[in-house]
């Protein structure tokens, strides 16, 4: 059980009531720990009043020490990561609008820690009905279960659904979620009781689950259900204080079994929901574990049979004492004065054994083999995940950075599709997936949430992010324009993506006096993504609506406007496409991956400076304030996007911006990184003159120039003079 202390006589409440003197000591230690860690009030109340909520055992003999220990531990230590190699259980949440499906989705997702998942997965929660339209899924660790929870939109009445195209699309998304589900959570509002719309949802579930999976849907997640379909669990949400009132008997009229009372907002009743999920679908994990154990046992038996056959075919080697050797002999050091290392010594020598410079192998190959014996699979190469500052050796640093670059390229490409409302963003996602993954409607603002979908293009993993269409000021154009979450979700999707596809409607401004495609706000949106350091691809959608005789002239005007408005990033790729008819979809993905590879580019320092000297002879730098500006040295410090540090003989304010822009464009042409935003960090080689008295404004000026200048003016003499730099000849 998730919270065993909540039931029975051994609960923490009974222990606290039996020992009032321990309660005072525990509260005192908790207050001291709170002041020491500066934690918030709600964490303080959680650890003091409910120490069992963090999963820590409460001992009556050391209650104060346990509670103080719970206060000192950060909350992130209690989150669990999704295990690898385990198939998650698909859970679909269905109900009428505004019953708390998205709140329960966020509650189940709140206890899961994810290191390599920077994409935002939380659902938008609002008091207004109809906030969720698309189905949103994410993996969550709930107790001992790994779940794939699917949030869906609210179902309306049959008459309203038949009249509204958007409601029909939402109902279709619910059907597709039920086709993938292995268990269904039917949510109702315990405050309002059972409504006629709840009866309609119950009838919809019976009809849909009886018919089986969707006939036109190709499953990317095959459900593991029996002939009777997935089980349905009735969840009565908004049950604060575990009291449902007079509506408990009405729940049985729906015909879906006993209800489970929870409060997703206040985190109440989640242990009962966990027990019910374990009872209904907990056997799926057990069957998977038994199958894995059986496969492992069969593999071990096969290996033992192979080894027996080899031993029977060959003669057994015997030791000098006439005894047979069992297993593989452990290597020992070759040097006679070195004894075999112990387990602790092997762990201490792991770093040197994995070092690319091979210091342990040069000393003794037998010692290195002894350290690595039966340790390659148990102990990973921990120095590959170490921080760059801890890698003091250049050989180690180069090897680790190269390993990390290859690891980055194997990770999924995060591709976000942004643009104005009703420009075809969801249509592009559906066309790439070849299924109705996102709700598509002629009504502006049909997408509110950022929907993340995992996909692969020619064997390469991709994460497609469909975002909300926004107007000026990151405002949502739909019915609920006062919501800030949709626009902020689009902004977060841009910052957490690798490549941004700016979707432009080619037919929207076709009849204007002069070409305004892309519009002023679309230009600002694309420049914002470029300023954030993201690779930008412009997709001119709905190209099939342009007459064929006008396409050549219109294409030239669009390309000229893009070249003029996106001048800070030279060479942005432009794709003219039609998502409705699957035109140029492969071209869009090919250019996105090519741009992603340029975005990860690393240029050797020697090659950059060799080209820079030749380029400065052809294009010499200008003069400013009677001094010739000169670029001394350039090196690339990081990628994603490519960032360069440029040392000049002037300050950053005196270096002409047009010359730096010319240098950036020349680097794009020379090193074939066009279409990628470049960042230039200017550093100055100027140093303050020694034995010169510094005023406060002069000290502040030199501190702003660079770190070396700040270090020079940090240690002044007693009279305020700059110390003379020692000679290094």
C-alpha cells in the first residue's frame, strides 16, 4: 500500500498522541531545521504534521531525529524516475467537462522525476469548461506502477456534439484514447453529483468499449486487454475530507462499479486509487516480470548447455595440485611486488582504469585487467558524466566532450511548430504522423495545450511539439482569451526545442496591395526563436490554394521579404508545402535534420584563426577614435547554437556592429553553417595601465570589460594604483 500508516492502530497520529513530550522535541528540531534550510511553510507542515507522506519510517523511540531528518532532505529526493525496460500501463481519463481530469493528470505526474525530459508535459488547468481539446499523454510513476496517462477533452451532449465540428473532433480523440487504453478512469464531480451528461458518458463508454478499437486507427501503443475490454474505474473527484454526501448511492446508477473518492487538488484519496489500480491492472507488470525472468532463465540454461558441450568436447585443464579450475581465473598484477587488489582498491582505481591516457596500463597491464575484471557491466564509466571543470587533463576532456556530442546526436530531435492561429500547425503534425493526432478545425484557436508526440523519421527519433497559435503579446485567440497559459506554453516550447518550424499561411495575405507574407508579427516570432538560439525553418503552408500561374511571382516576393526581415540569420531554409495533400513533408524533415546538424557543429580553433587572418587581409577592420580595430583571436566555446569568443584590441562598445555582422556572414559561408544563429562574445585585450590611480567609475569600467581586467583592478595598492604586472620572459 502507498500509505500504510493511514490505517490501523500503528498510525503516526496514534504515536503522536501517545507521546506528547516527544511532539515538543520533534517540533523544536523541525523548526531549527526549517530555519537552517530556509524551506517554505507548506514543506514545513508536510514534514512536521505528516512525516509519513514522504515515505520515511516513523520510530517512536527517535521521533524527533526522524522528523528533523525529513526536514533536511530536499523534496526532489522522493521523486522516482521511470524505470527502463518496463512497458507502461495506458490509463485514459474520460468524463464531462470541468470534472478535474487535467488536475488529476498533473497530480499523477507530480511525483515523477525526469532528467532527460526538458519538454513541458503538464496540462493546462482552468475553472472554465472546455480547456482541454487534444489528448495529452505522459509517463508517470505512481507508487509501484509505471503509467502512461492520457488526458482527454470533456464530452458534451449528443445534440451539441452533432452541431459543433470541434466537439466532434474532441469525441474522436476520446475514441482513439480508449482504443489505446488498458484501464479507463471515469471521472465525475462529487460536488454536483450525477448529472444527465454523466449518464451519456457512461453510455458512450459502454458502446465504444463494446465495439473494440477504432477501425481506422493504427496503434503505436498496443493495449494488453482481454476479451471484455479494459476495466473502468469510477473516480469521484473533488471529494475534500473523504465525504461524498448524498451522492454515493447515485454513483451505482452509472453501472461501472464502486466509486473511488479522491481530491486531486488537495492530494486526498490517492492511496485508494492506487490500491484499485493494483487490483485491476497490477497483474500486467507481474506478467511482464515473470516473462522477463523466464527468458533470462532460458538464456542461462542455454549458456550452461553450451558450456557443458564445450567442456565435454575439450579436455579439462587441471591446476598444478590436480584440482579442476572452476570458472574464469581472475587476472593478477604482473609485477611481483604488487599483491592482488581488494574490492575497495578496485573501486578506487576505476577512474585510472577507464582513463583514455591509459596510465594504469602503462604501469601494469595485469593490474588494469584485474581492476576491470567483472566490473565493466557493474560499474559504468562514471567519468563520462563528470562536469567539465573536474576534467583537468586535456586528453580526458577531449574524449569526454566527443563522447557527449555523439550522445547528443543520438537523442531525439525536439521539433516545435509555431505560428499564427489557423495557419495549419496541427495539420502538419497529423500529416507527418499519418493519423489524426491533433484536433483540426476551421475555428481559430482549436489548440490550447502543447502536445508532445514521439515519432521517427527514417529511423531517427523525433519529438513533435504542437503549440497554440498566438497573436501579439502571446495572447490566445480563442474563446478564453484571458488565459495566459496557452501563450506561455508556446514560449516554453520554443525555449525547450532544438528546431523551430515557423508555419505561415500563404493564402492569408495574398490579396494585399504588396506582399506582406510573412506578416510583421510572424517576423517577430521567428526573430524571437532565433534570439533564443534555436534553428528556424520557415514552412509556407497551404501553397495549394495559390493559383499555378501566380506561384512563381509570389514565391519570389516571399523569398525577398524573408531575406530582408530575417537578415540577422542568413540562409534560413524555406519550404513551400501543403500539409493537406502531403506535399514536401519529406523536404521539411530533411532540411530540419540538416539544420540540426549545423546547429551542433564544432569548428577547430586553428582552422578558424587561419581563415580569419586571410579574411582580414581581404577585409581589413575599420578605424575608431584614431585607433585601428583588430580581431586578435577567435575560438568556439560551445555549440547548440555555435558560440564564439572574439578577442579584440577595443572594448565591445567601440567595435563596429556592421563589421561583426560581416564577419558572422563570412563564417556562415566558409564553414557551411548558414541558417544557424551565431553568438559572438567580445573580449578585449586592453589592460589598465600600471601605476595609475583609479577612480570608482574607472574601476567599474574595467570590471565590465572582461574577467582579466576585473582581476587587474581588484587588488589595488593602498593609494589606489594598479599593480605592475610581472614579466613572464
